[in-house]
C-alpha cells in the first residue's frame, strides 16, 4: 500500500483518499467476488481514510461542521445527503432527497440542523431525524447564507431580489432589492460585523447593512484586458465566489474569468490580483489562516485557496506567490478545508471524495493523527517491474547463443513469439559466443568518433542541375582544372613536364566551360528537359568510349556522395587529358 505524492514548489501533497489506485466496490458485488478481489493489486493497495467516503456517481458539495467532528456532503445519483463521523472514520447515515442540491448550510454546531437549497426552487430544512420543513422560492436559487442574529436565511438566484426566510417566525420577510439586472450569484455574511455581501452577475459586489437593511456601498472590480464585448465598457465577467476574512477588513472576490481579487473594505482598488491561468470560473475562494505549528517565512502567513473546475491553487496573501497546487483527475465541484490542519476534501465528478494532506500547510487533525507517521512510510516509490532482470530473445537469437537446447526448461519462459531468459545467463552466453565483442564495440566507437569529426568539417558542396547532370559535372571539372591549380613552388616543374601545349589546352577548356556555365544563352541546357543528352544513343557512344563514360560516371558518383571529405568529386586536372573532350562542345 502506497500513497501517491506530488511535489509542487517543493511542497509535498499526499493523496490519502480517492487516488487513481482506489476503485469503489459496487453494492451489487457478491461475497464470492470479494475473495477474488484479494488477488487484485489495485484493490489490495486501496486507501480509505474514511469508509464509504463518496457517492455512487459524483459529489456536489461538502462542509465540515463547526465543532469539527462531522462532515456533511451532498451528491448523486440518486440525490442524497451523507454525514460522516470523524471519530469512527465511517459514514453515519445517508438520506435521499427529491432533487439535486445546489448548496447547503449547517445551522447548528453539529449536523443536526441544516438547510438545503435544491435545483427545483425548493428550500428544505432538515433535523436529526428527517426533513422538517419544505418551502419554495419564487426564482431558481444559486446560493444561500445565514444571518444568525436575525435568524434570516438569505437566498439569491436568477433575480435581482434577495429572498429572506426567517426561521424564527417561520415566514418570508421583505426581500432586499439589488441593482443587478440579471441576477445574484453568491451571498456571504461577514463573521466579524455581519455585513452582507452579494456578488452579482453584472460583475459588481454590493454591501448591505443588516441593521438598516440598506445598501452602503458598491464595489466595481476592474481587470485589465477584460471588457464587455457588446458595449466595450468595463465588465465582461461575473462574480462567482466570495469570502470574508475573520478580521472584518478583507474580502476575496472570484470572477468568471478566472481571477481572484483581494480587497480592503476601506479601499476601492484591490491590493492583490491573481490569475488562475485557465480562464474558468472560480468556484471556491477561502481564507486559510496559518495553523499552529506551520512554518511561514512571511509576516502574514495566511493563504488563499482558489479553485476552479480544473485546479486548486494555494498562494500567499502578502506576496501572491503560489504555495502549491493540486490538479485532480476529475472536474472539481467544491473544496473544503479542515480547520487548523493540512487536510483538504475535494468534491468532484468522481465516485470518491478525494482527500489531500499537506504537512507544510498544517498538522493532521486529531482523528487522523496517524497520517503524520504514515505519509513518509507509505510514500510512493518507483516500483521494480517483474521483467527488469530478464531479457526477451527470439528463437533465432537463442540458436546463435547456443541456448536452443534450453527450450522447454524452466530457464526459458515462453512469451508471445520468443522467450524471457535471465539477464545474467544472457550476458554470460553472449560473452562466450562472441569473445571479441568488446573489441568490435571499441572499433565501432572509434569509427563513430572519426565519422563525427569528418562531418564537423567545412566542406564544399556542388549543386548539380536536374537536367544534364553529367554534362554539368564535366564542365565544372574542366573549369576547376585551370582555376584550382595553386601557385606553389613545384608549379614550374609541373609546367615544364606538361609542356606549353597542355597548359594552353587546359586554358581553352576552362574558358569554354566557363562560357557554357555562366552564359544565360545556354541556361536551357540545364533547365529544359528537351535538351537532355541521351547517353544511350549511338551517336553519344561513338563520341565517347566506354572508358571515358566510366570515368564520367565515377566523377558523378563522387560528387553525389555526401560523406566525402573536402573534395567534391573532382580529383585532379589530370583526369581530363583526352583531346576528344573538346569535340563534345564543337
């Protein structure tokens, strides 16, 4: 059993539940199948921090109760509510509902009182035994908040009004009218001074005083580069997430463009803007205060947890630097942080509710204190595969090594079209079959080094036309016969030996070749296929003997060979010595 671990920015993140190795056991699986699963490697390595911590299809929302002893979650399918007991690390009960959950709130210190906003415009109040009361709201809801001083449940949705349900009086109160023209996406109540905050679909944040039930301010976030495509003015994004800090002065705002803005309530400009880099709407924004025992080099050790449907990022409040990031395999619906610890719960489009433990973020909770010792011991390490010490060989290679007589013995393990043989036996048999293998290998390495040295040299390249390549090569050969002669100390002796006649002949050939190659009147000879010289014609064979033709083909082959060294197929001016060469151009 191992723990999957990631190391982003040198911060280890352990997947303690819901890893890729974990597979949920279906309810219809019989006991006989359970015994068979004991042989399944993935099943035996499964990790369950909390038993049955998940839903049949997907999980939608989850929250930890204020006393930190329970976790309440909603999911599908079928729509249901589940409560998990941390003391027993198991599910306490589940309760089915008629519609899927949009969001919910825990009203008591434990799980006994809760309110659930459903996607069929219903608002359900649950107690410890059953659903206590159910009512409907005029518009489809998107979020809800609870004001404990007045016992008002604030419900926002596809309307400019904020509906208030007083659970003390048991009736709807006068709604709050916002300036939004399309709807309100998120509602929050400050834990310090009970200030209402509503994030609208128009991209603004409205602050309301609960005592006077009046609007006291409107925050209009601005993000450079994001404008309304229709009007061309400020906007083009919605407020999708929001959270107050416990100090009563700071608020975090998430937008549909994937940005998170940190504001001081006394100022209208954000003092920190963070881009999630994916362009997806922010689903969760949380202030995470520094836990006891956690180290932070910064003065303000608080962090912001921002999550969209793809990635979770934890970054510093003061500097904005990314602390770490988590990217689950499935889409994210909600993220919950266990207070004063380094444990995160992630609800997403998977059967398992994924759990991540970050030791540098905080210690393990008291009910899961064993994580402190198990994370290092169970950390995932490279596993040695079963075939690391074996070599796959075919029958022909066995015969060359002299091991064909071992076919059928336990030494050779048949597999597909060959056999697996022990690597030590293979190396020993190879050394016996070819005792000079090392010498051959050394010579091959020397040849490779020499070949690399040759290729690194600066070489002259000759570009030949596609038409009359042989003729162009002969002209270049004669042209270089005169220009390529270097004026060294032996030049006088060579001229005496060749005589003045040979020298004049080389000059005439070089001048003729230069005229043909450089004159624009002869360019069609090398461009137009109609001027192609037929070397198989009788006239060509009469003018060129087979010996001269072999010399011409050899010169062409040397020019086309890219692996040659500094020469380009032209050896010497002495290759052209026959007087009939000039007859070809007559």
